[in-house]
C-alpha cells in the first residue's frame, strides 16, 4: 500500500499518508468541536464526540506511523493519547449511563 497516488508541490501522497492526514484532521478537529460545545454552553465542556475523535485520530495516526512509516516516535506519541482517550470515554459513558438509570436500580 505504498504506491504513489499523486505528487504535487513536492508532496508525495500515498494511501498511508491519506490515513495519516485523516488522523490529523480528526485529532486536531476535536478541539474545534470542544470549542463549539463550550461556546454553546457558556462554559468549558468536553463532549463525548471529543473522546471519539481523540481515539479515532490517535488510532489512524498510530496505524500510519506503524505500517506506513515505521516510526517509533510517532507510534509512542499516539499510543498514550489513545489510551487516555479510551479511559476518559469509558468514564464519560459510564457516568452518562448512571444518570439515565432509574432510581433504586443497580
């Protein structure tokens, strides 16, 4: 999967680079989602979508750095954020589930 799709302006685009670019868009775009939610609520808010975008972006970047580039620095820099985002998503969903549970149920 290392064939060149396109070369322009000195940038060679491969399928793995497209995976990496999508990961960057998701990972960076999560901050715009967070900002929009915070603006709508008038206070800092971290929505569930933030954690889904964090995990998705980290996993795509982790795939790019593992299979497309074989870069240990990129692997480590995306492995830990994916774990933290996964844990925070678990906490967020568990908290929301407890809020929906009827009183007296366990």
